[in-house]
C-alpha cells in the first residue's frame, strides 16, 4: 500500500543519523528559499523514533546501574524525532524499517509491505557491526553500536563484578576511536565499582587489541602518541598486530595461536554498510558501500552520503573516514544539489577537506579536540567537546529542548568521573 499521498513530490531521506538530519535541515531551508515548499515535501524515514547520539554511546556502557537506569540513560542520548520535527512543519516522518529500494520505479518498500514513491532520495543509513565471519565472535563478543548494546555491556560488567572474587580481564577488540574511548572510560567505571579513586590501583585488567600495527589508524602520529600515553597512564595494556582467529565463552584465540582468557570481550573492531543496501539495486564497491559520482549521486536523483557512500577522494585515491564531519559535509552538498537539479541549475562537486575536525575523549574529563583552527587537550579539550555537543543540539532542537538534553547528557557523562 502506498502511503503519504499528498499530491506533492517527495524528497525522501533514509536515515536519521547525523548525515540524514543535516540533509533534512538543509534541504528544507533551500526548498523554502526557492519557493518550492508547495510543490515538494520532505519525508524522513528511520527505523526508530529517535536519533541515537553515537558520540556518547561509550559513556552509556560505563555508567553504574545504581546511578542511572536504562530509561534515564536512553533519555540522555536518544533524541526524539518529534522533538526535532517540532520546529519543521511540513516534514513527514515514517518510523519503519526499509526493506528495498527500486531505482527504476523510484519506490521504497518497507518491511511491513507499505511503500512510498520519491522524486529524489538521499540514502544515509549508516553502518552496522561487522564480525568478519570470525567463529564465535557474534555469539560471545559484545558489540558497541546501539543503545541496547551499550546497556547490555554495562549490565554484563556489573554481573561479573558481583559474581567474581578475583580481578577481571576485559578485552576491547578494535583500536579505532570507539575502542579507545570505551577502554579509557571502562577503567573509570571499574574503579568506580570497586570504590577506588585512583585508576592505577584497580586490579581489573583492561586490554586493548588492535589488528593493525598501531591504534587509531588514520589519525596523525602526534594524536596516536598522545592517546597511547594517556591509555598507558590509565593502566590499559595495548597490544597491536593482534588479529582474532576465534572466540569461545571464556577466551579468544589469536591468529598467532595464542589463547587469551577473558571474562568479557567487547567488539569494536569493524563495521559495514547497512544490510538493506543489498536490496537497493545500486552499484556498490568492494566494502558494500554505494558507488557515487562527484555529485554524490548513485543514480540520477538518488544520492548516498556518509558511511554508506563509497566516495573516493580524488586527491588521495582512498575512501573518506567514516565519521560525523564527513557525513554532515556530504549531506549539505547532496541537499544543495537536489534543489539545484529541481531548478535546472549546475550541481556542486563534493570536495573533501584536507583535514576534518575530530574529538577523542580518553577517560574522565580528558579529551583531544581538534577543530582544525585550534587544538585543545586535557580538560580544555573536554570543555570544548561539551561546547561542540551543545552547538549540535541547538542546531536541531529548540533552545529549551537543547539545553535540557545537553544538561541531562552532561550529568550522565560525569557519573563515574
């Protein structure tokens, strides 16, 4: 059954992550400026009724249950879609899971059998956990990709702390930003649970495994050195060039045949584009991302942005990193190009930045914040992180909602510091 028939032409945005919401805001603003709001309507599609604020996800996995229950945690990092759309009259929302996209008929089919047609579409469905076919990993490893994942990790750690007399060994597999941030926060969490005030006195062992030669691949050598010093100071063991061969309930086996016993394995070692892309009938690259041209088009009037877009930077011959600034910058170009196409104007070529801003939190009120024009570390970096998060919330919510959510998130982030 076709839904949302209104007589208007549809611009459909798939995904309410950072890329999808940025595309929504810019497309709507440009439609209004061009006087096209009576002809076109924007439809946002997302499988949940909230936007998950993923930069704070690692914090949720390291918050003591006695300090905040799951409902309180969810309200801190899950931004309700209706709160975002409250300031955007005319935008429609479909809270369903996408099953398929037909690039010829310009239709999107949902898992419940409904479908919607579109004149333009922006695909921003992000990524999901990739287990790389490692035996036992999906069964015994704990991923950190969704809110439910984070709560499950938190609950598992607390259960282990209650049921184990000796020190725990927790392995965090994956030395990217997610693994580094979670490993650092995990030390604070474990010490909090043990009523320790100094991280170095905790008996629990945290090991950060990285399959490559060093952690934080893609970051500058200076950032890697800074992060490693901080992690070592927190008592975290870093083991590089360690690839997992298989996982069991009580241990993991490395490719080198070494067996590493552990009470918990947190998997932060890889992601892949959303599985739904397989049903979109669009060309994809070797990693499963949708192939796009310089205008970010996969097909005429169909765009892909962010983590699911296989854009190759002509300056380097490589794909761009999977992060928020890339998704947001691509969203702005895709939204602009849709309005340009409607008005028969030239479309803009997407040009990657030489350096993208980033924030790397490494335990407690300690972060490295690189805004390109300025770089701050330690407490100043952490304060800059809070300012960046508030700025984002103010860009998508009304001031009252933004400040309320920001204060709620700030409280959660400091519960175990």
